[in-house]
């Protein structure tokens, strides 16, 4: 018996009924695991539907725009092999183009009208919209070749190989154009990537502005929140609870109400300016412009995001016993020394959590800059919203959104390198 | 004798630590420390013992400098330190939960007070290593406090309080978080460190066994006042009032009225019937109420006739076998919590629950103190 046990030492352990112990264990825990999984199913479904799918779709839309091939499927295939170096395409390709145009003009299906194509090309060559509507209108009348001459007769611009080169690019489903546009670049006439004209460079400057304004807002939040959190964490519970309610009060007020309150406060005929004029600190005609610019955005956003800094700081400070500072003091450290060497390092997880939270919220903030930002204080999200809601250039909006997402992820990565994400403490 | 010499002679005779008429109130309504006068000579291990809220920790915090005294003076080495901030007092302190800095290694923790004093690197290293060896953790310098066991953290905390060679060490219930066995071991270790280094230690605890084990003298605090300040044996054997008798060690109480005082001996009529003779320690006159204090090990079961000053009949309610002795709970003169420790001797008659037996004790072992209600 003992011999058998020894010789079987390498064999898997068996349960009393002879099945391997591991299998038996898996069997008994399976029900538990299933139940645990079932509990998460609603959340998983919700996340997939409301988060994974939309983001995936956004990412996809930013580089996939089938407007060209949808409107002119045959032409899209025909022009694929064409080489722009040989001048305008051959008449066979142009014939397909003309028939596709004529067919597209009659098409009323959403996404397949000539207007869709014209819009798409217009992104690449501003002002080219009329060329397409005009050509499409007359394309049906072209019955015999040479088709090229017929086109040139409609509009001289068809004689330009670069127009065809653009068309070739536009009819490809997968494109980098929107990322180029989102980073203030474009294809020039010969198809190479260049910076956009100075007048049209708007996205990168706004992205930079978004980043530094977020950083500024984060820094201001930190400067304001740190002493407040310290006070909250050291006061007796009754007082600190009362103060905590004051901190949380903005949370319970509608965002719109808060932002509007800032408008009432900061505008030229607002409370602050009125008081300053009344106290004769400033003259009536030199009232300070504090809203509808960067200042307004920063003030309102610091106010709104402050709780997100205070709460993690407070919860971390709450866990630091006062005996630490006392111990440092008893060992001879001055208040400043004890604070910088003992207290401050222990609040770093809270600082990390707070700054990360505020920065990421700020970088994607939309409603407040839209209301109080004027034209100066706009952030990248406002441009994205514009493209989604007004200009309906969803692909460009998606590309900007993706770039924003990447920027956030890069910051998160840098942050992780500097602080370590497992060091974060939200409470 | 010159004035300076006169002054230094005064300093020598003065206590190392002195509380003089110290009062403390947090809210202006209640005095947490009522009138504290306490002299601690250099090199002494003094324990402030008392229940929570008795003012012992507040007194310690005033000495450390974390709480200002509302009234009175505190002297350290002959100089008033009322206006000296804690970092200038040069007092080492061990906190209840050790207060080891979690973001520093053990060695960095120990080096902290040395860095504050701008000591050079080699000196710091030597001192840290010596401190680690003193608490028998020579190889733990690179660890973080969280990686140490409770007992090891405790030792590091002690080492950190000692590493900068302070003359005075304060300990605020430092062993409270340890389990019983470790606590007892650490009591001896701290005591030995104290003996070896000759520093003055002021130790705060609510655990009377700990106080008895470690201290040279114990100050029993209650209600903001020192009830008694004596050596451990004095405190146990000669409590001056009922609170101390009750708080230190196990104690049998008997309530009664003084019927006669004859020198040191008072005769007391017990409320539950019977009359006994007791040492008159803290009683008023004839007719005043008193509470008698009697240690369980001083009571004898079935004493020989005339061998004890007092003899009274009681009923055995419960017997608990504890090996070396049998803990016997009795009803004596109406007190149903009367405990007698009966030594487990070969010749003893077996006891039975419900039996009526005679118990006796000497008058000097029974102290008549202030009445407890």
C-alpha cells in the first residue's frame, strides 16, 4: 500500500471517487463561476452596446468612408489600376465614369446620391461641389465618345490629371484623408502629404490648446484642492461632513445651472464687474472681459472639476494618521521638513488619481467651453461635436475623436511610467 | 559659591522631568488633567497607568509638545519647555501604531532623525546599523515596514526613537497592537534596553500587568488626577484608595461601616453581616462608611482557630481548576464575587460547590479605604 502511494507520487491526486482532484474541483466550482458570470451579463452587454461598439464604429469610420465607391461602384473598380503619371485616364475609364454619374443622378438611395460624392470630393478640393452637380446633370446626355472631350466641354477642369488623381483616392474605401485633415495636413495636387494652408490649420492648434488648458485646469484644481482636502481630513468629523457637503453641492446641481451662474457672475454687466465698478477699482468703460474667452472656460471648468480632485485627495489624506507628522516632529523635523518628507509623499497616490481624473475629464470637456468659451475658449470636443452635428463630416469628427483618445492614452501611459497606475487611490 | 555654580547645583537636585501644577482642558469646560505635579528623576522608567480618558495620554502629549498645557509649567532638564516646539525638545517617541513611514525602508525610517540633524552619511549608516542590531534586526534595513511582522515593526519603532540618542523616551501604549505572547516578550526587551542605555522612559498604558512588569514607578491616573505614585509592589500591596486597589490586580471588596478605630486597626461592621478588623488606611471616623480591599491570595480557607485576625463563614459558589491553584468564587457577607485562590497543595481538603466553609485573613492584609458605592 505504501509502495503504491510512493510510486504514484507523480500521478495526479485523486478524489475519493477516483476522478482527478483538479477535475473534481473544477466541477464543484463551475456552478459558482457560472452564477458569478451571469451576474455580470447585463453590464457586459451594456458595455458592449454602449461603449465597445460605438467606439469601434467611430474608429472604423475615421478611416473608412465608402462614399466614392457607393456612388460610383463601377468607376471605383475601373480607376484602381490607373496611373496618374500618364495624364488623364483613357476613354474607356471615362465612359464608365460618365455612365456611373448618370446612374448616380437618378439614385435616391441614402448615401448613394451624387451629393454624397460631391461632399466627399469637396473635403479634398474645396469648391469642387458644383463641378460634380453640374457634370452629373449633363452626364445623361453624353451618349457617345470621345467621352473625355464631352466632359471637358462641360467643364474645363476635367482636363486636369490631378482631379482624376483625387477621384481615384476618393473612390477607395479606406483613406487617411480624415486623419490628415485632423492634423492640418492634406494631399497636394501630386498626391504627397503637405501641411494645409495656414488659414486652414485649426485642429492642431486647438488640440494643443486643449492639452495646455487641461493641464492648467488640473494644476489650478490641485492648488485649490490640496489645502481644502487637508483641512477636511484634519477637522472633526461633524465639521468636515458639513464642509464636504459644500464641496459636493456643485455635484448635485445641474451642469447648465452652474455654468449659467458663472455667466451671471463673470459677464461684462455681471456681478463681479458691477462690484469692481461700484468700488471704483475699474472704470465703467473698461469692464473686464472674463467670459466667452479662455479665462471663462478655465474658471468654470476648475469649479466644475474641483470635486474630482478633492475627493481622491481627501480619501487618501484621511488614511494618513496624525501620528506620522507627530513622529516626524518628535524626531526633530520642522513642520516644513515633516510635510515634504513624510506627509506629501504619502498623498501622491491621491494626487495621481485626482490629477489623472481631472485632466482626462478636462481634455474631453464639451458643454462648459461651448457655453462660456466664446470662440477663444473652445476645446477639441467642441470641434468634434460641430463635425458630428453641424457639418455632418462624421469621418473627420471620428478622426479627431480617435486622435483625442490616443492622446489621452499616451498621457495615461506616461503617467503610468511616472507614478504607476497601481499607485492610484481613488478612495 | 558663585551664582552659576549655585544654579547648576540646583539643577542637579532638580528632577529631570517635572510637571508643575499642570492643567489641561480641550473645550474650556472640562479639565482633562486637573492638577498634575510629577517629578521624574533621570534614568527612571515611569509608567502612567489608567483607564482611557484618565488624562495619561494627554499628559504624555503635553510632555512631547503636541498639546499645549492650559496652565502650569513642564520642565525638562531644569528648563521650562512650554514654549519649545516638539522638534526642538529632543524627545524620542514610540507611538501606539508605531507611525513608521510606509514610503521609506526601515533603514530610511531610522535615518530620518539623523538626516534632520544633518549628520554625515557614514555616521548615519553606522548609527542605523547599530540601532538595528540593538533590536536584533540587523538584516532588515532594506525592507519596508509593511513587510515586517507586528513585533518587528514595534522594534523598529523603538530603535527609531532611540537612534538619535535622546535623553528621554516617551511610549504611548506601544504594545497595544501585539498579541499576548509577543507583548510579554517585548515588555522584557524594552525593559532591558532601558536598563542598558539608562535613558529616562515615560510609558503610557492601560494594562496594569504591563505596568507592573516594566516600571520603576507607576503613576495611576484617574479622572485627571494621579491617584497614587509608587513602586509596583507598593501599589499592589499598599493601595492608598479604592480605585487603585480595584484597578491594580484582583481585589475583593467588602462594604461596611467603621465601628471602632484602635490605632492602626479599624473594626468594621459589614453590610452583609459580621464584623472584621482591618488596617485603617483611608477612613474617616467611627460611623463612616468604608470599602475593604482584600487580595484573593491573602485569604485562607478553613484557617486554624485563632490563626487569623478575621474569620467569617461563606458559601462556595463556583470552583475553577487552574492547575497551580483553584479559583474559588464565594458568597462572603453578601459579596457573591468574593474570590479566593486556593493553592493546589497535596494536603488540602477537596472543596465542593455549595459547601459552607470558613474563610480567614489577617487584619493587616485587609485595607479599609474610601467607600465605593
